C-alpha cells in the first residue's frame, strides 16, 4: 500500500489472486450475499459439475424480492414465489449456507441486512447477484453486482474474473440546505454525470457532505451508483464507520475490534491519493430532486421546470420524447401539482430506520390525501422492530398509511405489491424504468422519502419544504 | 467450450439508448428457478405497447444479430436478460455502448458484444430495414462487422474477446484452476482470521 493509492486500488491489490489467461484479474471475494431470484440457477450449475460451496461461512442468503409484505402465510398464494422460496431453502440446506428466511427476525432486503448484521465491513470485496450491491461501498468496501454465472463461480471458488475499473472521485462540498437529503445528492450526481457517466469507473464519494453523513445516508448514495453507470461506489471509512460497526452481531469484538478498526482506517484514500478523474460539486446547488422521465438521470430540482428536448444534444432527443410520451408530461411544466395515485416509502435505497423516522416526523398529525394508496415498507425485520419500538408504525397508520412487513415490495414487480394501469407513483426506490413497478404502463417519480411523505399528504408532488406543520403539533 | 470467432446471421434493428434489463425481461418473469422458457418473454411489455417493435415484426423473427444504441442492458444485474435474448435467438449484439454487468453476463454465455460508431450502427439498421435477409457477420478475429458491401471496425473488451476466441468464456473452469493461489490470498487477509 502506498500513500498515492486510493482505497479502491488498495483493496483491489489485497484481493488480487492473480492474472487469468484472458488478462482479467482473479479477485478474491470477502463476502458473498445471495437472494432467491438470481441464485437457483447458480446452485444448479454447481450440482451439474459436482462442485461445493468453497466458503459457506463467507456466504449469506436472505429472501426479499418475492416476499409478500401483507399475507406472509406459507405456502405463498403465488405458487411461483413459493417454488422459489422452497428452492433457496433446499439449496442453502444442501450446500451449508446460512439462510435468513421470513421466520428469522434478521431477514430483510439483502443490502440492508448485511450492514445491519455487521457483515459489511471496510476493506472487503462484496458481491451479490444484484446490481444494488454497490450499497455496501458506504463502508469503504469494493462492492458490486454480478450475474448468475458469476454467482456460481463465486460459490465454487470465492473468486471472480474482473477487469479493473478506473476510479473517479466525486467531491460534494459545502452544506446541504434543509429539506435536502442523501437521496437528492444521489439523484443530483446522476443528473450531472449522466446514467452512462460511470461506465468503466468506480466512484469514490468524498467532501464535506459525505464526511458529515451518517452511515445510512452514505448507503443511500452508494446504492444508486449503478444508476449512474458505476458498478461500484464507496466512501472512505472513518470514525462514523467504526462507531456504526461497534457491537453489531457479526462485528469483531474486544481487541479484535480495535485491530480491525486500525486496519479499516489504514485503507482510506489519503491526502496524496491519485484518481483517474475528479469531479467537484457544490452542495448549495442541490434542491429536493424528482425524476420526470424513465431513467434515473432524468430529474430536476423541485422548483425547476421539466426541460425542453432542445436543451439536450440531438442524439438524446428521441429518448427524451419517449420519456415524455410515456410519463404523460410536457416540456416546460412544473412537477409540483402532478397528481399521484400511489406513494411508496421503502427499498434498499430508502427503507432504513432513519428514512422512516424522517417520514414519520413529517406526516405526524397529517392525513394521506383521499384516493391515494400509501405504503410504508421497512427494509428489514430489524428496521420494522425498531420502528415499532419507537411508535413510528402507529404514526403512519394514524396518518392513513399501510404498514407492511419487510421486503422489496413495490420497488419491483416480483411480489403482490404492484402499480395498476397508468398509475403514478411517488417512490423512494431507485428505478423509474418503464414497467418497473409492476404495471407495463405504470409511472414512477423517484424522490426522497420525505418528498414521498409530502406527496402522500397532499395527493400531488409538492416541495417538502412547504409542508406546514399541522395545527396543534 | 467452443471457440467463438465469427457469428453470422440476419439482423434485428433496435436503435434506442438506455434499454434497461427490466425492459428486456420484465421482473415478473424472474419468478422462476431455471432460465428455460425466458426466450418467448424477451421485450414482452415493449412488444405489447408497440406493435411496431422489431421483436414483433415478422421480418426480423429469424434475426440473430441485434443492433442497438447506447448503454444497452443498463439497470438490474439479472442474467435473465441476456438469457432471454439468447433463447429468443440472438447470438451477437452490436451496440454503440453497453452497461458493464450486462456485457460481462453476455460474455459468460458466449454471446459476443461489440461496439461500433453511431454512424455504423445507423447504417447497419438502415440496411437491415431495407433487406431483412441481409447476412451480417461479426468477426472477432478481424474485429470487424460485414454486411453486404459494407464493413466497419468494432471494439470490445480485450479479455472478453480473448475468452471467446480461445473458448474460455466459461470462466468457472479458469477460476477453478488456481486453488492454491486462492488459499494464499485468503490467508493473507486479516478478516479471514477474524483479526486474531
Ligand atoms: S429493494 Fe429494489 S433495488 Fe433493492 S434489492 Fe429489492 S428490488 Fe432490488
């Protein structure tokens, strides 16, 4: 390790097993997370070749995508979901992998469970058959999503064939204004650098804003790295990271924790660290941000107007027009006042306790607008438990929200929570792709959980900074 | 594994940017434990909403070389996406650029993914539209695409090209060869010993 190396390159070198004949690096993987959707075919590949899981103790499985969030009685009403559930149970039993299924109070969205259990640690290489694995980079880990064939490779060898990306440091300096959250920072970065901007790069997030963020906020931003095209994004470990990890169920303890902390901090990019590219942004330019299109890069600050196709290079215009047509929006209009049918607070981007606390604080004493279906879905059973202990579930229920069990829910269309027809959804999730929320014509506007809460109360998209406190609160 | 040097076939033009894997295979079709049967659902929602979608067009039903725009395959890491295209009958993809995870997944399935300039992909699409029976050849040795009297250079990631040309695109076998080196790396990492 040299002073000029950034964290990414240090961690990469430590995990470099060797160079493959194809020129790629064979990279050792410190933690392999699996879920029910992208793993069954991988276990089948192992069976076909008579292979075992090399490090079952470095592998953890949970279930999240297909899990119903209201009626969880087994067998599930959706027989395909039940089949997937039985399959992961069988695979984990047979290959000796720990599975946190819905009867386990540690179950939840895979990217929420890893950090919460203290398994996600600085200096690890972390993979999962899921593109939002980038979330775990918040701890100063190299974490990225892989395909199912690669899942099989990691199960069998605890390694992966990969070409080394370049590293771009994205500094956001200054102060975030009130009402501007980590989600807005993530959306703003993607708006500025584009959904293709990160291809070939790992993103290092740094500067005042990230230094001050909590771990949960860092996770929100790292989560959405992939939406900007970067397979991996990370924040350097610091005291905030160490404080978060102390006393987690799977964290080292006692002397080992002190040794671990020392090692973790030593990995951080130092003041002399070199990068392939550096981008500097000003926190003061960031507003509550909302998407108007069908990619996460198509967003504006809430006081801005939806842009004109002519504002973009010619080659982008067909995509912009396609987005307007699908969304039913027009260039030059404001997003404030756009009616919503559904609001969703949850997902691996914004389904953690701090997200629920902030949303609950805003909705207390208000009521969901008539005709709006409002869901709150904790990201894990631990988040749910904590929220109940704090009485947040009561606040949401009283305000007219549906309070659900942990899972991916309406982030994607693999469980019973789905949009219908052309419904418009204000969502705290990460993807506004066509059809993402379950209806092939459904429409998604991405924003912070606070903005979603405000939309639920008003029945239309509104600036959360203008949501008045109800009388008497 | 077989060596993949040239892929020949008729084309399918799909010159749009940012086609995400949710569009290639909508999530509801991921409720499965094998990849069988995914082929028929490729672009299902797009096909439903757009009768003119190339995957609906009888002219392109036998097409096996897909020509696409920028950032093809972005979004979810689901290998179901290239699996569904492959099972639909796509054997090679020429695009202006690819999302990384999708690109890697294609290589692991033995589906060459190469990039060409915007001009070249536009020209190719026009030629395919004019003559859907036109044979297109993706040549990984020459790094060139040929269709009738048109040809253009293409690019790809060197390791992917090497893997396909040498028949080593099934990375699992390669990874399995280095057991001692894997063990050595594992032993050198402090967290593998719980920081003892
Ligand atoms: S919450 Fe959404 S993005 Fe996150 S793992 Fe689940 S489906 Fe994927």
